[in-house]
């Protein structure tokens, strides 16, 4: 009896960056598998195949987009390195003296194409991140309307998600990295061009990843440099354990709210194109105990925001922080009050917070 040849992997291990932490694989399942519904209902990530969610976008090559995307200005980030760490432009105003590691510019799409195709080592790297809205060309709108909306709307309804808030078109150069961070919405992440690696960490690993304080421009971003971790500043990072997958064309990742995620376009892999489908989370109903890690993260954010707004001065929040882990008020918060909850929120994040070296 003849046997079929195993499917050849379309990428090589050498195209993946090397890190010190361990990972397991994110489940990969066809959309017809009932386990997909179960994982999404539990807020667990899954790579879903055969959805045909964004099949019309498979033809969105640079040439196709240059012809049909339109003549508007498109939001693009440029960086001196392969790292594209997000920042909140509004919070820069209260963080004087800090320069973000990348810059947002508005460019015409032909200029973006020209700079990408003519890239030479030493040039600034680019990452286009543009909302798909009424500024795009007619043919892109036609393609967009042909997405598999009945499939995605089914999951929106089943899980009582709120409205669709945005769709981002992401076009990244090979080797680009979006460092680890979390978001506050549900996301179905459709890969339509090239191969992109994703590494996820559950909310329960908050204390291993040291997100910046909420008043910092890098709010929701992890302070740890995955490529060169500083274990003296971030000792709990030794305990980080991730889940990963490589996404290819027509793969859809369910990325639950508050899960930390790190994306990288494969080395020597060409451009990558992705489309996000952001949904507001389901409304909170009855609270059950013990609280879920996602709920604890939301509480920590609210407490930090409340402190910042009450003091009405982010500088005071920074100066209010301890100079060392042995300061008496840190011991009071971390030991006398509510132990690990406040300790995770304060130690390491406020005691050792520094702006990244660019």
C-alpha cells in the first residue's frame, strides 16, 4: 500500500531567532474541529486552518496593493534596528527626555514599496500598519467585503464579544520583531503573506515578563530584552515558558485578550502580510472566585491608573517609587497587605524600570 510523503515544512529552523526560554506548540486545528470552539470559549489560543477568512487578500502583493490600495498617506514605522516596540504618543508628553526607539511616519504606498525594494543594510527598516477603512481603494474594499464574515461573526456571537473595532493591514520586512506585549481586546490574526513566528505567554506569567508601568510610553510592553535578558533586573524571567507557532498564508490565530505576544517575520523570509480583526471583549457579568489571571491583570491596570490620576503627576508616581527592594513601603505593600498580588505589580517593574537602550 502506497503512503503519501510527509508535507515539507516551508521554512527552516535557522530562520527562527534563538531565545533562552522554553516553549510548547500552540494547538493547530482545522476550523471544522469542535475543539476550536472549546478553546476559544475558554480564552485559550489556537491556530485555525481552512477558515478562508481572508482568502481574497492572498493576492495582496506589493504590486497589487500599489495598483489598488489608493493614493492616501499610510501609517508606517521606521526603526534603526529590527525591533519595533510600540509606544503611546500621548504619554510621551509626560515622559520628558525620552526618545522612542522607532518613529511613525506617513508615506504614500509607492514610496513604501520603493524603500522596501531598495533596502540596503544600514538603512532604516520599515513596518506598515494601516487601518483598513474608507481611505483605501475600491478594489481593496471589494476584496474586504468578500472575506468570510459569516465564519468570524459566528465566533463573535458565540462568545458574546463586542463590536469589531478595527482591521489593521500589517506589512513587515523580513526579520522585523514586534517585542512581547499584551492587548486589551480579542484578536483573530489572519496571516495572508509570508511566514511569521508568534510566541505567547499566558496572563499567569505576568510576574515573569515585567510590563512597563501604565504611565510609561511603553505601557503594556515587556521590559525584558528577549535577545539579551538581564536576569539581575528581571530574575523571574528565568521561569518564563511560552507557546509558539509559525503562521503561514491562510492561518488564523485566535489571540485572547491579555495574553502576552511576540511576533517576528522570519529571517531571510521576505515580506510578511497580516490582517488583524479586533473585537471588544464580552461584558463582565457575575464575578467568580478565585479570580482569573486576566481579571487580576485588569485590576492591576485599574489600580495603577487610579494612583496616577489621583496624584495627577506621572513624575510623582516615579519619584514615589522605592529606591531599592528593601524600602519599608515596598515591604508593607508586598508582605503585609496582599502579598504576591501587589508584589507582582510593584517589584522589578517600578524598582528597576529603565528606558530601553536604543
